[in-house]
């Protein structure tokens, strides 16, 4: 056989069997080298990315140049693929895919200023989602030209219109509720020129202020904000127990120490009291200048109404003469909105409500809450 024919035959044998000149066959899978093959399988190397379309590399170098999905690596950058799933990286930015956001802490698109209130355009009530100081929970500044609290009115002044109760002990401590509008901007409350012990802004329509100690008499309540000062009318009345026998009514007594039960929002059965004074000779009509009130007190550590500022008082009804000559009968019912047990007493004044005597079941001893009636509000 000629040399040319031999070489031609050898060429065709090698081409068909895939052998090299040594006679061995190359495996179709992975190489044990450090370079990339131009085949369809992954290399077992750490050099970089394959030039194939089979899938992900078993390396930590970076992203594949494929479209199969996300890499199994810890690279912070996003994949340049169109996989729906997100990367498990800590990048704040979104992926360059059509799937959605990373598992990161990107901002709430409905609350761009991060103040906890969604923009009105997103269905919320934040009227300026670019300014975290402007939201429905902000306090209105009456002098900055901004609707700080998003209520639709710019720089509205505080407008306190009423307060309750209208009197309290000269010892101080009475919690006074102020009502009105624009009260979110209230910064201070004073009683007769003395600052309240504490001021709590409950809402835009309610502020609670604790009255300081003050001499018996009238004290003007003044409510202030950064841009306005409002004096309320009528004045707050500071009261005390009447202790001067020469100027006080003689005595008041509860005919019986009763315990009455009722339910929330339901009027109780009547409580009764009897007022006695040497100057009163006829109780067929209410004696001139006499005021009678029915009171409700918490069962606190020292609940006597002459020292506890938490008692609340209501007008009592004059019922005419009691059984004894010269004595006057009074009564009253109490409606309370919540469960609990309370002390009940009466008080009487003949100096327009500045000094009072209080009633228990024994007029011959010092005032004692243990000798008062009780109200029980039960389910």
C-alpha cells in the first residue's frame, strides 16, 4: 500500500473513533485542568465562567454568562439574567430581572418620608410624604404657614372652649379636662398664674391638666401654644373644708349607711342626706344661699373628700323638710359608665361653693369614709 493511501486511511479511523495518536479516547465530561473547555459540561475548576449554556458553575468567582437562573454564589451584585426568583444577597437595590425585589430592606413606596403614615396618593392620610415632620400625628405650629397635622387647615389657633370639673381642692391634684379644637398645639396650662403640675395632650380636642395647689378662691385658667394664649371663662374655683364653727353650716348626716348596686349607664336608686343648721327655721323651700351636692369617690388610700382631689360632684335635689324640725332633706342618683365600687357622700355650702361641710353617718365624729355609703357598679 502506498504511503498516501495509508495516511488517508488512518485519518478516517481517528475521525470516526475519537482517538488521539496514542490510541486513547477523550472523556465527554469534565476536565481536571484549570482552563475552560469548549464543550457542553461544567469544569471542576475555580478559574471563572464556562463558555457553555449548561447551567451554573461550581465556583465562587461570580455570575454565569447564562440564562438558566440565579448563581449559587455569595456575590453581592445582581445577576444579569431574567430569572423570576430573587437573589439571596444583601444588596439594597433591586435585581435586573422582571421578578421583583431582593430580600432586602428597601423603603415602603407608600411612605417615602418614613414617618409611619402613608401618602394620600397611596390611600393614606399623609398630606406631605416628603416631609416626616408633617403627618396626622404632628402638632400644629400656628406660625409656620404649614398644615402640620394634615387636618386641612393651616396654622389654626388653639381654641379651648370648656373645662371640667369647674372646681377642685385648694390642696391641688384635681385632673381638669380641657376641650376644644386645635389643642394638639397646647404647650402649657396655668391656674391663677401657676403652672399646672402636668399637662397631657390627649388629642386635638382634649387636654388634661393637673391643677396645682392654690389659695381658696377663683383662678383663671390660661392655655398656651407657641403662637397663642387663651384665657378661659368662667374661672376655676378652689375649695376647702369649712372648719370655722362660726361661719360654717352646722352639720350634714347620711340617715343610713347604704350600699346600692347598679349597672354601667343605669341610674342608681336614690342616696339621701339631711342638712341641719341653727339659722334654718323653715325647709319648706331651699334656704337662701345653700348649695347641696352628691359626690362619688374612688376607693383610694385616703378617700375622704376633704383631702382626695379625685371626687366628682353633682347637683343634689332639695326634697323639703326632713322629719325633724328645721332640717332639710336632699337626695340624688348616680349614673356611672364603668364597673367598680365607690364611696358616696354629700357636701353643703352657704358661701357660693368655696367652703363645704361633708356628710357621713355620724355627725358627732370626724369625717370618716368608712361611715359613708357605697355604690357598686356590676355587670
